[in-house]
């Protein structure tokens, strides 16, 4: 390790993401101006499904989160405080008892944890995506579908120019519209209409004329792309045709127990 004021090619940096579906730990080092991955851990915690009717995080959600962070803390032992950034997103933005959880979570992890705004979450998403892409002047639309929120970002090169965070997410929608594990045209339509009610407010900003290329980030996007790839679609793209096919497969299966799709992980 270098001294506390130096970030060099030998310095390890770590990021912890307390997402609504998964908690992630990413460790990397600076190499040729880029962050090179050294280690990556991901645990499916699903805190986004553990908010009660009063928007308090349930005890079981707190317990799973703390156990995961304690494991991450063991990996991070010895890291200087300013080489670690830990952030929490939509579930803990919503949770009325977040202060109770965050106090215990900091102790379990051994580092401070920020509950960041949707705007800051969107900015960080864009920064991460843009640094993985070749530098160009293309106007980019980046969409990240999380467990309880979805971020939209317009930007060029490394700069996010327009950001929005909407309270639409995979975990929240699963619980609200598919809680019994069934898929019908009716409940799919209800879920689609509900999502559109959020999207309509920002659609003019993100219309097709305002960007050249759209990029999807997040586990949800990756999971859909993988399933479509196994089905013979281009695994590097998600198209309207592919989504229509996937929708048909859900209706045909009728229930989640009978759903069998190559590439679909638990």
C-alpha cells in the first residue's frame, strides 16, 4: 500500500454497492489510467423485497444485509478508509428505519456508508459505463434497471449531461404485479401500464433524436440479454422483437415454476 495521500498503480481501491437486489464488492487498481478489476464479490440479498407496509426494513432483511457486509468487511480489512467507498441506493432511500440499519451496517463493514440520491446514483452509473467504452463523440443513453429504481442518463464521453431516477424496478414490480408467481396477459399489461406512467414524464427528454447509441447496465439487462442470446437473438442487443418473444414465453408458461428458459439463472 502507498501512503494515504497517494493513488498509484499499486494502490487497491474498493467500491461497495448496497443495491435493492444484490450487494456487490468491487476491488481494483489503477492501470494506465483505467481501473483494473482485482476481485469481485456479489451476494443476492433482496432487501428491496423486505420493506413492510410502513416502508420499514424488516428484521430478516436487516439480518441478511448485515451478514453480507460482515463478509465484505473481512475481505476489506487493512484497506485505508479513503480507499473504500460504500453507497446505498433506492431501498435505503425509501426505508424509514434506514438510520438504524446504516448504524449497524457501518459497524459490520468497518467503513462509512452513504445513502446517495437518485441523481448521484445515475451519475455514478454513467461514469462506470463510459469508462468501459471506447472514447468517442457519440451521444449516449444509458439505462440501468435496478431492484427498486431505474436510472436514465444522457451523456457524451465521460460526462453525464442529463439524469433521472424513477421508482420503477424489477423487485418492486415482481412483488406488486407477480406476487403469486403467475403470468397472464392481464397482469403483464398492468405492469407495463404502471411502468409507462413513470416513463411518460421523462420520455420527451430521452427521445430517439437526443442520442446515437443506447446502452443497458445492471443485472436485469444482462439476464434478459443472456436469455435472448440462448434463444437465437443477438446477445449484444435487446430488441422489441426479442422482448415480445420473451413476453410470449411468460404467458405460455403461466407460472414461474413452469418457466424454463435457457440462460435463466435462479
